C-alpha cells in the first residue's frame, strides 16, 4: 500500500482513546483520516452506508454488506483484520485504508487486540499504539460514570480490559504504550509517537500542501517546535545547535572506533544507563539523527566477537535498547539486513555462551518474532527448541518457551513445525523443561487445531513425573484433547494405565528386600497409575457423556484393580476417589462395586473413600486385584442417566 504510514490504535473501552483522537484531529486538521469498517449486521435507524473519513468514528461508520460477500472478501485476502461479535462479522478492508491513503492522509485504525495480531500478519507496517488506563479501579469508575452500561455488560468490558492490559505488556506487540493517567501528558506522548510519520507525510506532500493542511495557528506552532526539537538536522543544518550536536555525536563515534574493549564497555554502560526505555524519536534526537551509525557499530562488534564472549551480554542489552524502542521498524530492518538474527541463533546454540547471554538473545528474538509473520519465518525453530531442552536456567527456559509460542502464533507456514518439534522434545528428563513444553504445546495445539496422533504416547508418559506441576500441565492438555479426534485413544489408554503391564503390581511383602527393589523399579508406573486415575476423575466430573463412555470401556474393573495396589498409596487413594464419583452417580456401578468388595469393605469405602487404603488388609487388596466386574452388557440394556 502506498501513502503515509498508517497508525493502529488499540486499548480497552474507557481508556480515553476517543478523547485523545479528538484533540489530535482538532490540532492536525486534514492530516489524519479513519478507515470505514465493513459489517454484516443490519443498518440501524439513521445509519448510512459509509461516511466521510475526516471525522471521529461513531457506531454509524460502517460499510454494510452481506455475510456471503464479506466472507468471500475475507477468503480472498481483501481484509487485513476481521472478527465476529454477536453473530455479525466486522472487519477492515485493504481498500478502505487505500481510500484514506489516496488522499495523502494518515489512516488511523481503531481495533481490538485480536485485530492488532491479525494486522501484524500483513504487510501494512503501521505504527502500533496502545492506550491503557492507569488501573482497573480507575477504568471501572470511568465506565460507571458513563451510566450507559448494565452490570453484566460492565463486567464483560472489565474482563476484556484485564486481558487487554496484560497482553499489551508483551514485548514487540506495540511500538508505544501510553498510560492515560493525565490527559495532557498522554496527549504529548501520543504526538511524540506520531511526529515522525506526520513529518514524513508532509515531506511527501510538499511544503505548500503542508502549509495548507495545517490551517490553525496552534498546529503550526506545535509542529514547528517539534521540527526544531526533533528534526532540525534535516531542515536546518546551519543551526549552531545542530552543529554542536553533530560534533558531539562525531566525537562519540570516533571514541568508539578508536577505543579498546574497556573503552567500549564503558561507553555501552553509559549508553544503557541514559537511554534504556527511550523511543525511536528520542534516540534520534540524542544522536542527532545518526543513531543508526551506533547501532551498526554495536552489531558489527558483536558479530566479530560473539564466539569469544567479549562483553556479549552488554552488547545484547544495548541492541535491546534499539530493537525494543517504540517505532523501532527502521532499527529492526537494519539489524536484520546485516544478519542479526543468524548471529542471535548462533549465540543460543554455542556452548560457550552463558545462560544470561542466551536469555538476552532469546528476548531479542522475541521482539523480532512479535514484529510480524514475515519476521517469524526467518527464525530457526529447531535452534530455539534445542536451547529450551539443553538449558539449565529457568529464565532461559521460560524465554525460549515464550518465543516458541510467539513463533506458532499467526505463522501458518511453520506453526506445524513448532508443534511437531515440541512433541519430539517431550522425552526430556528435566521436570521444569517438561512442564514448559507441555504448557507451550497446549497453547500451540489450540493454534494448530489438527492433532498429531504421535502426541498421545509422550503425553501419557509425562504422567510418570514425580512433579505435580508436570502432571498438572499434562492433565490440562489431556482435558483439551477430549474435544479432538484422539479422544477415544486417550480414554482407552488412560484406563489401560490403571493396570500397569511392564512390571505388574506385586503383592506387598514387607520383609522381602528383593520385592522392595522391584517396587522401586515400578515406582514411575505407579505414579503414572495414580495420575491416570486422577485424570479420569476430572474428565468424568466435567462430562456425563465421558463418564458413561468410561464405564462402557471398563473403568470400574480397572479402578478396583488400582485400589488393590498396596505398593503405592497414592494410586489407591486416587483410584478410590475416582470410583467414588462413579458409585455416587450410577446405581448400577454401586451395585457391582458392593458385590465385588463385600459388605464390610464397601461400608468402609462409602464412609471414607479417600482413606480406605489405610484400613485395607492384604486379603481385601487381593480381592480387588482379582475382581471380575464387567458392566458393559448391563449398560447396553438400559439407559444410563447422570
């Protein structure tokens, strides 16, 4: 798309976007325009199809169309973002933006967070700005003061705002995040973020056209001030102030070029101290429009010395100042053009890199990945996955996990590669790594949708972990997979785990040392047995349909068997609690369990199922191990209700 660079504005309702935009439109009259969205909902009384683009958007600013036509446009790639609300499709078309840009106006797109993520997968290359409230309490008060919301709709807006505020903190999502605590300060920050694109638009239009569009005295004075403060080098090189700034930067760069390692270390430390958190325009001002020269020097030094570890962590942090700066697109492109991503991948691969260096390199890769789909495709998934598995640092592992999630989001070309790679890594022995892999795999599975059957075996094997956090992530993923094509395979496999076959369940003989050795060999299987019983209980409680299916598959017999495993108390306890659910829910199960246990043991079971294992003798355990309960025939003859 040709024309001025667009602006994507996002933030929760009540953050103050409309107020700030109104001030911006008044001060810079004729500079900004709004794209008109499409919708499939019916026009309301007084609404017209489309409106002019020189005013603030209202609920009436839509192109009304049919669902068929809009879906066809979405399928053809005519929309840069779309979403469904209350059964109607809403979206922004490429042509709507082009209509604004054709008039040499800066197009503003007011979209939600999902729209932001969708736009990042396109080649639009806008400036991303988030307007956030100072706190949830203040936001709630603002919304209540409007007196336009029911309590139900208010709570929905607040919940959406909580998610929005949390996700806006992710690096690389937005170029600028403005907390609207003080409206005047927030407006200054908004203008500061947009001054570069305003100037670029005016340069293309020409001085005469620029003078005509800035018709108000205030706007002319404000923009002139911005020109002097931020871009006077380009317009007035004869300025003594700019000559002094240029001389200072030249001296700074000469000091770098002639300096040794200690000199450059000192320079980087001072740079980090003075410039961390600055925006791109602020960095340009600091370096008299020559910040790219310093970025190039840092990148070149890192590429020459990264294998030796010379100030590598300091170099990476300094690069982070540029890459994480608001409006960082130019810095990002310059970094990529000299092979910056390949260098970062080499850093996380090489054994001599420290864990903090790897974590810092991964953070920079996260920034690159979050910049959009085209950037994700140049990052090697295998290198990141191997770093996650081989690392001993939780910080490095967590950062690698976040990067893998980012690489899978909005990246249809490679998200399946991320998915299969995560499955193959589930065999690792580190509990922290396994937990992160399962969590990331769950997130990626939602994106990929289609399930790879190869996930079942390593997923169930992760239930052997002695770490509850690993079991938790595994069970959460199992619960999600109940809605997929591997549901039946998982249910059968979980039931089978209640009767371990590799070693079998041995009767407890307290004075036999060889038996103790066998018990230790079987311990992971018994841990898996207990976790399987727990998972089955959670699945059964959530769905009556699943409960009935489990009974048909013979879960009652297998649970009784697990309750007889006196070599592992937790397996007995979990199986007993799960069986209790089925007994209380299905009279036919209660009847068969009572018959299998005998009156005395069944009475104890009904009195306290959780502690039954503590009062069970060896004869009773043997009865449970050899039970012959089979309800499949009876269930076929009668309708079972929950």
